[in-house]
């Protein structure tokens, strides 16, 4: 499908691994251009860039810890200097760091900083460009914001904040025709997820148990399925969709899992 993303420019935080890599690759496949803002290793990111866009003319990376506001600004400035505009921001970076209620106030605050603050910062610095382009913002949240998970107070609170910002910004940015939406993944098979499975006593048995609780097809969502939804929301074909919290999760949150 031609979604009209040709020559449009997007920032994807954490865009070289997992869900972020799938989002980046799908945008490139649709003819768009991407600046990856990441703290991943240069070796990993360069290998991905060579695979996703071997000519390198539509895909670049800027490295830095987005917990530092100046690195968020640098990513936006880099995109403007490289491509002259920004048509959208995809806030994907984050990690479920397992900071529970017993971890203490410092760990909790650090977890919020890790998973929430950079989302505000990137959009703040990109806003003048987004006003000009009438762009789009996609926030990758998590089902944990609504369901909880246990032993992850920081991540749950941060992702709840992502949902709140999505609705708040959708209102704030109505006058500029900037659309803001969030996607809430549940169980998504990524290399990081597989690494966690490999730490389990019975990785295959654990995976099968998780799959059994996902109503649709009893399987995890693929990163490509998340990416396809993101790219649709970026496009003008979703031109009247804003302030929405979309669950791409095989019915995990809303369908009775006793059906599985």
C-alpha cells in the first residue's frame, strides 16, 4: 500500500533494535527518511542501517543517552540539518527495568526518567517543525500501564504517563493539525524478549504458557505488526485519528483470556 510517506522525515527513538527497528524499516520501505536517536552500540546500529538502507541516504543515527535533554535537542537539530524538516516523532525508546515498590525512591525516580522524560523533551524540541509540517506523534506505551505486571512500579507509572501525555497533546495540538496517538503492545517477540526467555528454566515451556494466554491465534504479536500500525497512523489515511490508545495485542487486554 502506498501510504504517502515518500520523502517525509521521522525521528524514531530506540530505532535500531526490536520494535523500533521494525518501525524504522517499515518507514524506509514506504519511502520515508529516518533519524534514529539511540544509545545502542554503533556496531549494532550500523549493521542495522546497512541492512535497512544500504545506500545510507535515507537513514542515519545519532548516538546519546536520551535521559539527557541536550541529547534530545541534538537529535532534533541533526534531523533538521540532515533533511531540513521533521514530519513526525515516534517515541519508542524505553525498557521495563523491574523497579518495584521495594526498590526505593531513587530507583523509582530513575526509572521514570529513563522511560518518560525523553518523550516530552523530543516532542518539545521538534514542535516548531511539526507545526510547519502538520506532523504526527506516535507514542509506544505498554499494556502494563493499564493492567499492571508486578514488580515494575517505575515502568508502569512511566507508561501511564505516556498515555496521559498522548491525550493531553492531542488536545494541545489540535490548532496545528498535529495528530497524537499511542500504541499499547502486550507480548511482542523481540530479541530482548527472547533473551529473557532464555534465562527461564524451561524457555519453550514458558513461551508456550504465554502464548496460551493470548486470545488471537495463541501467539505473540510480531514487531512488524506493531510497525505496520505505526506507519498507518503516520499516514494521511489516518488523517482523522487522534488522541487514540490502540491495542495491537491479539486481544490480550480486552478479550477474556479464558477463551484461549
